[in-house]
C-alpha cells in the first residue's frame, strides 16, 4: 500500500468526525478557514511540519506549539480536536485531515476545486474567466482555484477538476503537434 493511500484512509474518518462537530455547532465555514490556514502553514513551513510529525518530540510540547499556533481566539472544539490527534498519535496526518475536511466542505457547499497550473501569474479577470469556465463544465455553484506557476508551460494553463484535465498550455499544444507529426511521418 502506498503512503498516500494509508494517509487517506487514516485522515478520512477524522475529517468526517471534525465535519460532524462543525455541523452540529454551525462552525463549518470557520473550521474550513482554519483547515486551509493549517494546510498552508504545513506547506510553507517544513520546520512546523517536521516538528509535528516527529515521533520523538514530547506530545505535551506538540500540544503547546499547536495552542500557540491556534492562538487565544481559537475555537475550543478545534483545539480539542488537535489535542486528540496528538494523544492518538495521528497529528502526523494533520495536513491530510485538513485537506479531507476542505474537500468535505466543498462537497457540502457544491464547490469544486480547480487545480490550475499557469506559465505566469493570473490577473483577476483571468481568474474569473477560469471560474466561469469551470462552473460551466461542472454545474458547481462556486469554484475554488488552487493556482501553481510553472514557467515551463511557456504560456496558457492546465486545469484539473477531479479526474478531468484541460490542457490549454503552449507546451501541451506543441506536444500534440509533435505527436501528430510523428504519426504522419
């Protein structure tokens, strides 16, 4: 079994439990915001990610750091959830749990995630055009964009929504032209 599959299997029940608590207490949006912030923190700070995942670090030290990261205004249900993850030695799956929670929240709100890879930074008009295009394809009420910059695309974008991929990049067009020329020759 791959590590990603195991992470998914472990993360899903915890994300569903967190969603259940959030729904019972009308906190789905605030919890969603916290999950997105935690995902970003873990992607941007390898020091934090490594600290949380390190099995040698004392659980109480992990709890203290998590309390500091969450701050005094943090929702007690969410903080207790993090403490539970530390106690159950599942805090190493925090990023996956947060991502699963975000996916559950998107499904609940009929929002799709569009992973966009672009050669250059997109302006607001281009982002809105992508949102409109993805809405038309998916019938979703809204679209969440996750944008990655890859200069190797030369120009254009690659849009991934679920299992659908739309390659509108110059690199993709050149690849398709090369393949068609190869089949002609």
